[in-house]
């Protein structure tokens, strides 16, 4: 995911996963594409992590 979002190393992306940093709106379609979901599914499912596996 770090590569897809253009980060040079995974530790930068990890800060986003931990909630230290906020994703930018233009990154959300990339994330949805990699997770094979829509923006609605990403935000409206309370436990998206379970269906992403």
C-alpha cells in the first residue's frame, strides 16, 4: 500500500494506519482500488477490516 500511495518507505504509511496522520481525499480512491471496495463500503461498514480479509 505504501508503494501505491507513493511513500518511499512503509514506516511512513504505518503512521497513517496508526492514525497519527490523516489520509488525504485524493488517496482514498487508491486505497479503495487496492482493497477492492467502494468509498461507501470503506466508510459505512463498521468492521471493514473483517471483510477486507
